[in-house]
C-alpha cells in the first residue's frame, strides 16, 4: 500500500508546475569606444541611454532559451564615449505552465533573473575600457511585459477595426 501512495505522490509531483534555471551564458558581447582617447580629456558627465529587449525560443518540449539584449550608449557632449551591446541568455526548464502564465514567465520572470548577470558583464567591460564603473539601475520587467502585452492588444484591436472598415 505504501508503494501505491508513493506512486500517486510521484504522479502528483509530475503534474505540478516546474521551473528550473539550467544554464546562464553570454551569447554575444560587444564594446566600442569610437572617440578614444580624446573622450578621456572631456569632463565626465555622460548621458547614458539603455535600450533593452527580450526574446525566447523553444528548444525542446520543456526547455526555453530566453535572451535579454541590452545596448548601453554613453555620450559626453554629443560625442559617443562607448557603446556596449550584450545578449545575456539562459536555458530554463518550464513544465506544467501554459498560456498567459508561460508568457509572463518567459517575458518577465526569466529576464529578471538574467539582468544582474548582464549588468555585471557590462560594468566589467566598461571598466576594461578605462571608464568609470557603470551600475545600471534595476529594471521592472513585469511593467515592461505588461506594457508590451497592452501594446500588442491595442495593435490587434486596431487591425480588427481596420478590417471592419474595409
């Protein structure tokens, strides 16, 4: 009887949602300092711009690669001091999670895990370029995901209205 209870418990565990980080890696990294060494002579008061994007693709039934792409551009008086581009990626096991919850997991939760690694890599390469440390502020990926979802819904409803008028 104990074996039946263990088997039933094992089946219950298989039906439970599962999430696991399997690997984190840098997929692509680039650093440019097009105005070196003259940029070092200017007073260091940079305007820093951060562009970010996320993407994901299914590797197997329960594995997804999530890629967080960041581009940091630092300018001093309209002169580019440096540009850093990174694609920080991870492989995640996601099982028993579907629909909107899966979208939220891949579009917000996973990038939130990847961001500190990308931030550390960016700071390291900026330092190797002989520039002051750059610690990027935390990013609210839940809010970004919600905005992207809302934008997609608005575009879909706009397309539907446009089709109705034709």
